[in-house]
């Protein structure tokens, strides 16, 4: 869905960004943390740029990303691809 979504929609569209976040959540729950981190950081970066850091969607993406790091006993400072 993500690649197809990015071809169909603007890569910074709400549909694509929610798809990135939701796919990341799925990977996170499957224990596929590296894949989840990548998608969470992409969604977070888009929302921070488009909506701003205080927006509710941005905050949701940030909480999800931080939960993924916590599941791996990592902090945001440990993540070299920092969002």
C-alpha cells in the first residue's frame, strides 16, 4: 500500500502518512522494530513539516515512535536516524 499510495497520492498527503504510521504500528506489534522505526520516522517527519510539532497527528506519530524505541530499550538519542 505504501508504494502504491505514494504513486497515487502526494507522498506528503494525509492518506500516505496515515498508511506509513499504520504499517509501522503493525510491524511494531509483530516485533519488526527496524522496519517500524523507519516508517514511524518518515510519518513523523512529514507531519512535523506539514502540520507542525504540536498537531495531534504529529503527537500520535511521536508517541508511536517513542513506544517502538522503548520496546527495544532504546532512547531517541540512541536512534541514529532520529526523527
